[in-house]
C-alpha cells in the first residue's frame, strides 16, 4: 500500500507584505487547514506586555520564545492532513513544502500596517514611527533566524516562489501563485 503524501504550503514574508491575507486565500482555494504561527507570537507578546518589535528583539537572546513555535512546526510534519502554514519558519521546518516568500517595500509595508484596522493591529503614533519599527522588526527577524538556524529568511533562493506585493493587487498575486502551484501539484 502506497503511503499518502500530504501537501504543505509554507507562506512567509516581510511584515506588511500581505502574508496572512494571502495564506487565508490559499487555504480557501485549496481547502487545506490554515495554521498561523503569527497568532501564537502575538499572544506571547501580549502575555509579556510588549510589542511585536520588542518581542522580536528579546527573542534574539531568549531562544525559548522561538522554541515554542518551532517545536509546534516540527510536530506538524507528522500531521495527517494538507496544510497551509502562515509562518516565518515553516519553509525551513516542514518537509516537502511548497515554499513561498512575500516581499514588500518597507515604506509600503509600514503604511499598510499603520492603516490596518484589524484585530491584530499594531499601534504606532505616526507613519514615521511605523516605518522605523517595521524596518527594525524585519532586520531583527533576519538576524534572529540567521543566528538560531543559520538561514536567511530574506534570501530568495530559499524559496520555490517569491512574490513582491508592493504594487500588485491581491488578484494578480494570487494568479501568479496559481501558475506556479499547478507545477507543484503535479509532483504529487
């Protein structure tokens, strides 16, 4: 009897790139269960009474913050279901995943985050602070994962598909994804 291979789509990206929105669209399209580790990270930040940027800075020195999320991701390799993973590191930990990175111009990212009215809105007093914080957060994440795992989360060669969302509509981004995803599906 042939072993069932489950499909995995790992979506990572810069803060403000539209990663979570895109991952939700992919999950709706495929019917796969969506797992969002960003919610776990936001919950940890809230419990500690700090911002996401501050938690990222602390995580550079306190490995246990990432270990909680990373151990959960590793556990998902044994899940008996197809998954879409909205996560900074799922592309690294999930075997056989179709790996997607969402990139965005930092100033556009900051404006998106500043204007967001969603449940997980990050509060900034002005757009200049938002730009500064988003750039610091992105650099903190790049540094942290390089130090922890020796991987560069911003290196395009680590991914099957890199989508720059700076000047594209959700529909155009999704169409580009579908073109590449159809190739991935033929491998199953």
